[in-house]
């Protein structure tokens, strides 16, 4: 008999990288945010980078639920598009592959009738 002791090597798994907005995306989102603040629609924001999605939440007041969320989900890029705008109740207002096209649903609030 041999006195061998089996050694089990544990696999070291890395945590998946967090999804976040890149510089170009943040520039477009923050430009819209600045215009909405100037119009008096939004007052605060929050950015969350999660494992499967990145979320930009815009608030009318700091103590409320978000009025709108801009969501980036790369796993949906081939299907429905990786960008989505959701309303305060969680309903999806617009989804698509291009961020600027998806944000048009929010830019309608900036348009006012000029007489």
C-alpha cells in the first residue's frame, strides 16, 4: 500500500467584469441630463455598474424613486438592442441598438410649443 493523499485543487474563478457606460455613452447621457436640469425636469442622478447591466437613474427629487432609467445590457445587443429607457414604474419606454435614438423618447419633454 502506498501512503498517497489525494490533493484537490480548487478552481479560482474570477468575478465577471462589471458592465459600465463608456466615455462616449456617458457624454451623451450627461449632455441630456444637463439640458433636463436646465429645463427643471431633473435634479439628481445615480449611476450603477452591475454584473449584467449598467443603469443611469434620473430623479425629479433626491428622495424619490427614479423618474427615468437608462439601462445598458450588453447580453441583449444581438436581440432587442442593448439600450433601454424605462419609466418610473419600470415599464420600458424605448429599446434599441443606438443610444442617441433611444434617448429621443426623453428629449420630447424638452420640446415646447413656440408661438
